[in-house]
C-alpha cells in the first residue's frame, strides 16, 4: 500500500490538476456512491432500502444483504453520471464507522477489492464527521463553528475547529433524536421511518395541543428515552376512554411530539452557543431535514446574529457525497489507509 501513497503524492505534486474521489457509504440502510472532483460533487446516487418498512425498523441482516445487491450498480451509476471512469479516480473514500457492522463490512470489502484491482488508495471516513463536512459541499462555514448533528443513531453537539479537528461537547445519553421521532411515530401507527411523515402531518396540527415530558440530561448532553415513555403512557391512558384517540388527533399528536423534540434540541444548542461563544452554527444529519427544526434554527440564529448553515435536503440524510468530500480533505492531507483497514461499529469523532 505504501507504493500507492508514493504514487499519489507524486501524482498530486507533479500534476496538481484535478483530484477525483469516489465516495462509498453503507453504514446503515442507504447504499450510496458519489464522485467529487476538487471538492465539487459530480454525482451522488442513493439506493434507499425499502425492505425494512415491513419490519418497522432497520433489520441489520437484511440491510447487509441489500447493500450487497446494491453496491455494484450504485457505484457504476455514480461513475457514469459523473462522466468519470475508474482510471480517473485518485482515491476511494469509504465509511469505516460508526454504524451497523454488517452494513459497514459490505462497503469496506467492496472498497478494498476495488483498491486492490485498480491500485487506487483507500481513505477511511468517520460517518459522523462526514455529516458535519457535508456543509462544505455547497458552502464554507467559518471556523470555529458549532454543529448540531441529529441522525437516527446519533445526537451530538460538535465544536469544529477545522475540517480535521472536531470535538464532541455534548451528546445523547440514551436514544438519538431520530430514534425519538421514529419510535414515537411507530406508537402513532406510522410506517418506518416515521420522522419525515411526522414532519408532514405536524404541519397540519397544533404544537401546543398536548404536553409531553422533556427529560433532562446533565450539561450539554441530551436524553430522549423519557419522552418515549411519556408519549406511550399518555396514549395508553387516552385510549382507555377513546380507542380512536390517535386517529382523531393524529396531526396534533405529531405536532406536539415534534415540538417537544425540537425544543429539547434547541435548548441545548442555545446553551452550547452561550458556553462556547461561537458566531457560526450548523445543522446536520437526517433530522436536519425536519421543517420545524430548520425554522427554529434559523429564527434562533437571526435573534442572536449568528451565521447559520443547513445542508441541502439531499445532503442531510445518509449520502456518499459527504463521504467523498471528507475523502477529498483527507486526500489533501495524504491520509490514506492500507488493506488491513476494518470497519468499526463505534468510532468517536476526533479519536
Ligand atoms: O442521518 P440519517 O439519514 O441516518 C443515520 O445516520 O442515522 O438519519 C435518519 C433519521 C431517521 O431517524 C429519520 O426518521 C430522520 O433521520 N428524519 C427525520 C426527517 N427526515 C429524516 N426526522 C424528522 N423530520 C424529518 N423531516
Ligand atoms: Zn447518518
């Protein structure tokens, strides 16, 4: 693998032309591939796995199998759409973790095989760092900035000093914000993943119709599991008197649950801004697609005269464009991996 590094170094230094990165994402239930050239995204193909809908959540075994079916056509489509061919690729960036180990293994094994066959070097990418770096696809937040990363598996407040220096200053001590959306949606009979549908129905409901517990967590951390219990007990009590309670109040229930989750996120973001004194804030991860959160986020930034960054919808949920751009930054620092690289289910930012 060392020879690849030498090749890469000299190629980059001698030619100083374009750097083309193939990004591969397979950490959960989206198989995605993207191509970026000098930080500009040329293609971003995402195959979302529908197989999990019938089970009300991601089934790891089924996710791994679906990645295996999707990965070749997805990479092929990403290359075709970008107009680039394999010999033009300078590095293969892939998600090393965190995520479901079986899902990660598929991307990891595919990237290694492609690297071995083509001689193109590998770059390991941390999925949570990539969510943060997705901002650099279309914008350029000034450092330091604070990123609230909210996804199906994580909820983090990340202090970003530069593209390769990030520190988690707060995170969930139990469920993630996306899980809180998905699990409460399930209680309301909505299909998986419930977050986007809850967002839609909430638009027709009253956010103050019902009050739910806002569990407290120390310092800049979050806790969402108590909210789940609060919603469950409330629904059980109401359904004793009216078995149609959920159907009759669905929009108001969605609006009230969404309001509660968003207030909990915003409270900690506000505390973190006060604590760090940053002038720039960013929102990332699947839940950053939530319309109420986006609105509250921008209102808060306006009120405090902060610069606010929110990625385009296509870069909020899992995608390989964020992996490719992260790979591009690591390529500039010549941070390559060798063929011994293994996927990791847990991988803390900055470690
Ligand atoms: O970042 P992501 O695609 O995958 C993980 O890394 O987990 O996030 C997926 C999560 C799911 O929990 C999904 O319900 C949530 O993002 N989500 C939303 C919305 N769109 C996606 N939650 C609330 N409102 C939305 N509009
Ligand atoms: Zn994600």
